């Protein structure tokens, strides 16, 4: 078993900031990340390619002499106290730690509607990741829909990649958007960013109070039905990018016994969770964006390394970022109509082909899972779990390891050595 003073799970902005701050404070640090390169979802494909800020943090991570970065490494489950089971390309391994920093980020919130399982329909961030991975988009007609600032950023990226962005459909209304925009002059950096995005988008149509009701196509997406007030129309397109915000990846924290509230890990002013020796930073502790993630990651790193005085100057930056996040949350709160999009025959759990009507018969997530297998497929409820939370108000009553799909051989190899009950894990 390898053992480190501090283990950081996740190499997005929060994880990178945590590792760098802890290592530069003298601690021996290990970063465990499932991706092929540091950067997480927001800096996917290598942080150096995204911005000067990202490049600076990536350089500090790379040059950190007391940092061991283990990519393509998936955390599977907690073992004994202070020990994690991980799966690497060369097989399972246990990693020990004195203190643990969770920077596991977030995933997209996808809501079901008729036709959402058609090829050509993806999440907003999902399409962005595909393009960064080399999937051609030039000349394709794309509708970008859902909610939040990410719609503009992805649409701008699509334009730069040669796509024909037919429409940006934002479900929030103009009253909230204008109230939010009126405060942007008080934040010059974000105002400049918004103006640059608008310039990139040119005359691309942007409709507030507008959302997708249905996707159409035989074998492939051909068009979508959009609603704007009382108006409905069919928009031809080959690609739909549709997302409704983000959901914290709090499953590992839950298996470690950390308190969870509204899907996010509960932390105090020092980013410490309810479990001694475990800290959390970034989106897993509440969706707030890159600036908050960097500040929280650095605070967590300094605290874990026993340097609280170095964390003190970052508290104001974190507070400002969290205030902005609360404004975003209010501006882009989901409208009630989105909970009524799915028809009786709309698939909600794509892994197990469970329809809305089958779920509507049940009073809770647990009941639906037992009787329909909803949430028991390869994604382990990461997509349908968040969707049913919006549709029915359900919350998972418990999270059990493994926290990610894992080869049975990994569990068999480690079960006897660590007293893992396979019946609870398979």
C-alpha cells in the first residue's frame, strides 16, 4: 500500500489548487484522478490549453516535487479508516492517507423529455467534451437549450468549431436575466467575459423563457419542438445540446460518512466536512464555478497541511464567489413546466429502460429502485437519480460502494484482504 500525508481525489481546478497549496506548504501529496490529464471537466484536455490562470495552476502542479499525480485512477471504495481502494490500468491498489481532500466536481443535470434518448441528443457539457475530443461538428445544425451561463460558452465554442447554431433556448425568463445583467457592471471581469461571448455568437438567436419539449427522428435526431410562451414550433437540427445545470458528485463523500445537504457535501469555514480529517472543495461542496473552486481548493490544501494563516487571505475571495453563485442559482432556477415534460412512456432510467409511468407509481427512490431497477445500471443512478429528484422530489436514502463501475476481479482480489462483503457491493 502507498501512503501519503494528504490525498486529493479529483484534478479539476479545486483539486489542483488543493494539491499545489498543500505541497508548497511542505506536505507529501497524492492526487487521484480518473481522467487522462489534469483539468477535470472544465479544463478538459489539459489545463494549459484553456486560459492563463489554468496554465499557471497546471505548471505549479507539474513542477511540484512533493506531488504524485496518478491519472486514469478511479476511486472504488473506502477500505479501513484512512485507506481507499482504487482501480488503475495495472490493477487494484490501496492508497493510505492521513488527511483526505475531496474535489470530485460535478456532472450535468439532464431532464427527460420525449425523444431525449435519440442519437444526436447530448448534454451541453457532453457535447463540449466530444468536440474537445475531436468529434467533428462543422456544418451541423445545432440547438443549444437548457439553463445557465454554460449555454453561451458552449454555443460560442460550437460557432468557433464551424457548427451552425440555430438557437440558444434559455428556460429562465427575461425579467430574471435582465436583473442579473444589471449587476454585471459591478463585476468588470465577468462583464467583459459576457461581452466577448456575445461578440463570438454574433446574431445567433437567443430566446429566454424557451425550452425543448420533444426531440424528433427515426434513427437519428432530425428536429426538436420548442416552446416559447404560447408558441410552439419545430426546429430542424442534427444535434441538440441540452442541460439544466450541475449536480455535485458527492457519492464518495457519502460513503465516507460525510454529511450531505441538498446533494452537496456540508463543509465549515475551513472546508472541513463532518468527518474528521476529510475536507471537500469545489463543486462537490456546492455549485459555484471556477473562482470559488480555486479559492476553496487552496483553503483546503493549506488547512490540511497545517497552515491556516495562509488560507486566511482567500476567505474574502471565496465569499465573493459564493455570493455570485447564489445570484446565478436564483437567476436560473428551473421553471415548473420542466417537471411535466416527460410522457408516461418517456424513458427516465436509460440504463435499465425504466419509463416515467413505472416510476410514478412509487413513493420514494428506494421503492422505485427495488421494484423497477431504476438507478441500478452502469451509471448507478447518476443521471436518473438527479432527474427523479427534480421530477418527484426523491433523494437517495443511502449510498453504498463501489462509487463507480468496477471489474468484479477488483472486488474479488481485495475482498478477503479487507473484509469486504461482496453481497453488499455487487
